[in-house]
C-alpha cells in the first residue's frame, strides 16, 4: 500500500522507515514521529535554561567570581596591615590633612606632617666664627687688649689670616712687634710678641691718624668701595672723580713711603701705588676736621 510522507507529502512505501525525499523518520503507522526534545540547557523552544551562549552567567559562576573577589580583598588587607605594622615598628610616620583644598577665596588648606626616623642629621660643616669665645672680632680689637696705655701701632704685614704690628709709646721708638692671627672657630687673638729691633721713631698720634686715613682710602678704592673712599675726602679733592672711583681690579698694591708735617697741624702722606699699567707716586694732604682726619688734596710727585 502506498502512503504519502506526512512531512513533505511525497509518496512512500509502507515498508519505508525514512522518507526518500526529506529524510524524515516514518513510523510503522505511516506517521513521522515528533523530533526528540533538546537536551537540558540547550537553547530553543522548550529547552532554554538561561545558560546558553550570550546568556547571563549561572548562579554557580557568580558564586565563583564572588569568592575570588573576597579572596583578593582579604589579601590586599593583609598586605596593607603588614606594611603599616612594619613602618610603625621601624619609625613612626604620621600625617594629618586638616582640610581638602579650597578655592583661593576659601579658607587655606592646612597640611600638618610629623616625621620621626631613627636616622640622625648630618653634622654641619665647620665654619670660622669671628669674635667667638676667647677671640676678638678684628685684629685691631685683639691687639688693643694687649697694648699698654697710650701706645700706638703700625700695621706692617696685612695678611688675610695673620697681621703683624709694630707698637710703642708716642714720640719714642717702636718697642714691640705683635702678631695677630685669625683662629678658626674662635676669632682674632695675639699669638706672638717680641722686642722691636729696628729702633725707628714712632710718629705722633696726629701723624699716625693721617696715615690711617690715606690707608683706608686706598683700600676702599682697591676693593671697589667708592662711597667709602669718597667719605674720607673734603673739597677740593672731593670734587675730583678720583675721590670716588672703581679700580676694577687694576689697582694691585700700595705702600706708605712717609709722612711730612706741613707746620699748620696738617700732613702730607707719601705713597707709591702699583697699578696694572705701571707705578705712580702721590702725596695726599690730610687735615683735621670736625668729623676726623680727611684728605683735602692730592698731588703727583
């Protein structure tokens, strides 16, 4: 007996198990059995369980992710705790931030930090302290503490750390040679004295003051201190540009050659000055004023 395939309608024999046209299974009763049900979890009608491709993870997957997250948090907490314990055990580190930053018109941000470590601060570099315990602030001050009353001095060697003076009573002869030294960490102090062997006459106090004024003037010019030099002059020399000038390193050295009294209570102080372009010999007229001895005139000699 001929039958038709219930699926595609093509004639089939009653003994056929499958349709020769569409391949559908044919039952002995001549009907195509329904397709089998899909396996559990497979997407499709009647078989969707929400766990197929593109579907949200199942409850078992979410549980695994949650467990991993908890483990990571616990590990990080352990690391942070160990770090804090180590730092606070080796040296206390504390920081306090009083307020977050604000705009320029708000209250200022306050940050207070306290840091204490076991490392000690490096030792400071050794410096020369002038006028410290047991020393004087200048060579002249150190010498004045040793001089007999009424004696005057003459600077004969002017070094940066050692100076030599002749000393003696007025209108007599030089009597003693003093050496004044800058001692590191203390200051200036007299380090040696010996009897003077030359026998040169000691000038009067006024002549010595005239000498000092010229020496101070020449040092100010040599060290490019024109204001200090000009302050030691009066007219007519103060009107000359040479009374306040820069040497710019061209003034190499000078020497006081002598002091000549004029007879009216003033003095000519004779000098030899070594400049980069050669040596010059000058004499400075020094006179007493209400402000002290000042240079009134300058002449080439």
